[in-house]
C-alpha cells in the first residue's frame, strides 16, 4: 500500500484530495488539525504518532522530525542499501507529501501582531518534509499547492505513474515554496533590525505574483506584476480599482511616478505624468486650485496622462477631468458625486490608494548579470541649509517657488531643468544629454511665463550658459546643487543679470 503524508495550513481542497487518495488505495497519514479535519470528513487517517511511535510534544513543535518520517521520504527505491536500511528499522516508504506551511504572512500582516505571534508561526517540520520529498522527487510526490492536486489525481485515479517531468516540476515548486517562505521570514525580522535597510552579503528578495499583464513595455514582451507581501503603505500596486480595465505595465510604472511625487507634498497637490515624467504639477489652498494649476502647466501633454492627487476628489475637479482623456486617476478618496461623473468616461481607470507616509525602502535596478540596489532618494528638504552665492538674496516668494521646484525636480529624468512660479511648474526639460538643451526646452515651454519664475536644476552647471539663457528669458532666481569647478562663472553671470543664485549642496539625479 502506498502512503501519503498530509499536513496543511491551507486546507483548500484537502478533504477531496484525501478522500480520492484513500479510494485509490493510499494510506493517509496526518497530523494535528489536518488529521482532525480529515477524520471529520470520513477519511481513514493514521496519526503521525502511530508512524513514529513517539507522541507529538512541545505543543506540536515536534511531531514529524523523526527517522520514521524522513527515512521514509529520503530512501532511494533504486538503492538496495537504502531499502535494506528501511526494512531493518521497520520503516515503510512514504510515497507522497502534501504540505503547505504555517500562515506566517497572514500572521505578521495582521494589525497588532507581536513578536511572539510571529515566532510561533515559523514552520519547522513542514519545510523539512517538503525538502526531503523534493530531494527524492523521483520516488516521492510533493504537493505544496492546491492548484496542482487535480493534475496529480488524474494520473493516480487512472492507475498510471505520474510522469517524471511532472514530478520534477512539483519538486521545483516545492523548493520555490520553502525558499519564498524563508525569504519572507528573513525580510520580516530583518526590518526590525536597527539600521535597516542594510546591504548584506546575500540579497534575498521575496515578491508574490499579483497578476499576469497583457504585455510589457511593448506588445512583444511578456510581463507580470509582483508585490511585496509586507508592504502596506500608499502604492499603486495595492490601490483599489474603482473603475476601468486592468492596468498595463506602462500604466503601473507611470502611475507609480505620479503617486510618489504627489506624496512629496503636505498641502493639496495634483500631479500629471506622461511617460514617467511630470509634465504638470500644481499646489494650492484647495485640491481644485491645485488641479487647475497642474492642468494649466501643460494643457497639451495632460491628454492621455495620469493624474495623482493627495486629497479627495470633489465634483468640480471630476467635471474638469472628464473634459479630457486621462488614462488613470489616483486619489485617496472620491466624493460620491465625483465618482458618478468620472464613471461616465469608459476608458479611464479610477484608483483609490491607502493614504499615509511612504516607509523607508530599497530600490532595485536590473543590469545584465546583476542588480543595482540603493535606498530611495528621501533627502529632507531644508532651505535653511541652502546657500545664496550671489549679491542678491532671493525673495520669500522665490524661496517658496524653489522649495516647490526642488521637490518636483527629483522626479524628472536627468539632466533635469524645470521652471516654477506660484505653486506650479511652467516648463520641464528632461532626459537630455546636456543641461543647456534641457534648460532651453523648459524655457521654451514656459514662454512669457518665464518672467519672474525660478529655475531649478537637479545637477550643477558645468558652464554659465544655463544662467545666461535663464536670465535672458526673465528668470529671477535659480537653485542648483553647486560644486562645479566653474561655479564662479555661473555666479558672475547671475550677478551681472541681477539673478539670485542658490546652492543646495545636494543633487537629485534620476536615471
């Protein structure tokens, strides 16, 4: 008689599986709550203590860690010495292991969870059985997911051997299951350490597939969305979709950029993003005023764009947005009548995100053969640390515009130049291979509005040309990191034009 050892936390489909295995001639061995559930369902069950000859002890912490279990799993059927060892110790082989692990993720994401709760939900015996079975996959079937029960049952009920490729595939699933489980535990406890995030010798990443995407950046690329199971802050990936079709790869990327920038501001703010680049950003006393400024910043590029706001959307803003085509709208809340208005647009996606501050995070960028890792650019904004290097000091209004622009510029691809005035962007120059071209793009877009505006640069000026171009357009103040060997040239040009020039001492490159 073949034997199957079943011990699961997720009991989805387990009664049906055990019933059908029993009918197919398997002896079902089980533990604890799983055994109780199967007996209640009428499945003949042999308790694990009857197999090991040893009681479950330490509140169930030790029950399957025994040679009668692991010898039965690890013995190779094609090695006579292995089978002789089993016979000499009166151990019968186990042919199938059905195990999934203690609900560690469900436990640690529960509000108010304690360290003791987390520790008690670290499975020890389960991963050991899974790994033993997976190592001996040619002889032992290992099932860690209810999604594959039916696949295996069809062979067993037909009286057929489960094919070698299926056995190997199940073993791969099993090792992935335990690796993911251990990574989750490591990540959870690692975040408790002082100094996290830290760059350890080994980097273990653990993400769960949330959905298949229709394609990636282009239709010929395959793609999927994976999420961090421990992340509970504001994010596109855990936002609630209130209306519209599924998001695409590019939608998610662009929406993430828009939301991240909107969350930089405490006051009412609206952000418009196209191709992961902010094209219009506005702040105001109300979200209505903020949205109007974001729209006015670039009424052309907003078409087909993504709008993120850090306040609830009222009806008047919804009416304004409904007049144009938008891909996605993100907000922490929507007035009921505003939702009614927005839902008249068939193709817009409406997302509601969880409000709150962004936690400390790491960023990952794939390169061929490796991964670049850094913490996020979360340098605190403090104009008190800035240094005016020209004869003219900026006015209080100019400083406010600089602070606004400095928050925005770190979300613009380098070389990044933007013009701002009155709580809104006027022109954005992004991603050029030299800084003067970015400046010219931003200035051209601002047009006459450049007069009295401030210019913000994510990096230092290697030459005085940006200052000269800005001054000619009517810009009255400039903020940039400083640190060029030719800073004196830029300072002299600013003094000659009566422009206030401020150095931040920090840069915001975004590649």
